[in-house]
C-alpha cells in the first residue's frame, strides 16, 4: 500500500513537471512570438513572419 | 524531471533555432525584404506598373539579422520545451527511449501541429499583406495548435477507432469555424512574392522542426542517462 502510494505520488510529481515545462514552453512562444510589446515586436518581426505567427 | 526537460530543451532549441534562423536568413529573408520594397512604397504594383522581378536587396544587416537569429533560438527553445514535454509524457507510459531518427518523426509531427495546421487557414504573411486584427488571429492560432496537438495525440496513441474520428474532428474544427479574415484586400505586394514567401516559410519550417525533433530526442536521452547515473 505504501509502495503504491509512493508510486502514485511520484507519478503525480512527474506529471506536474511535464505540465510546468510545457507551460514554460508556451510562455516563451507567447512572449517571443506573439507579445505586442513594441520593442519585442520590432526585434522579433522577421522571425514572426517567417515562422507563420500572426504578426501585426 | 522538470530540469531534465529544461536542460535538454535549451540545448536542442538553441541549436535547432540557430539552424532555423540561418535557413530563414538565406531562403526567407530575401523574399521578405523584396516584399518590403512594395510595403514601403518604393516599388508599386497593380495596374500600369511593371517592375523587374529581380531587385538588389540589402540582405546583410548585422543588427536586424542578429536579432532574428536570437529570437529564432528563443522561439525554438519554446518549441523544444513543448516537444520534449510531449516525448517525456509518452515515455511515462511506453517506457522506451526515443531515438534520434524517431525524434525526427516527432519533429515533423510537431511541425504539422504548430506550423502547417494553422497555415492551412492563416498562411504565413509576407509584410504588407492585408489581414484581420492581430488579437483574434492569435487566439485562433493558439486554439488551432491546441486542438491539432490533442487530435494527433489521440490518433497516434489511442488505438480505438472512435479516437481516430474524434481526433480528426478536433483537427478540422478550427478550419470549418474559419480563421479571422480581412474585410478588404489592400496588400501592395505582388501575389508571386506572397506565394513564394508562404511556401519558403513552410518548407524551412519543416526542415527546422525535423532537426529540432532529432536534437530533442538526442539531448533528452543524454540528460536521462546523465541524471540517472
């Protein structure tokens, strides 16, 4: 029972890690690729177009 | 686990992004610069105007190109975090490692979800084309990527036939709903440039994602071995 609970808690913590890493990936893509901040938009302009993101 | 994804993602993403940035600079940037001549009114199209299809372009602009390379690496690091998270999730249930060559296939599937699927209704835009407001397009873009990822995952990893139909429905739904479109066409660039830009962007995206997938699998395995020992 203890082993089962440990494995359950371990798998939960692994799932949380995966979820958080994916969330961080989304955040990076949002800030670098989609944020409408003037400076970010200008700096990333060409890449946004070439990667097919909606740019402006 | 979290840091394993992060570290392998940083390596795979920065290398993959560097490759993508260089390929974009060589193949996509000249088309973009050519289009900007029309966007800025230096060249005019339509009606009585005819222009040479070959223009001399300033393809070496250190600051602009450097920023593009940097942001390409950052965006591909974001892609790598997503791709390696998906790989790790799969490894939780299948338990096997993903080889470099299998990683290339993962990368191509990632490309379909993140690059090709939204482009079916919202093609890569050369500067100066007419488009709807940016925010609804971004919402549509993120929704389409999300639904396509879920759809592909269901079809790939759930053997029951009903998941094939659910997955297909999820992938086609945003295109039936439709992407935001402009009310009028005002783009000043010739259609030839727009078409070349879209196909170059999609082609380079495919190659870059294949590289990213291979590198992601390689670095994930290296990190897994390193942290286990």
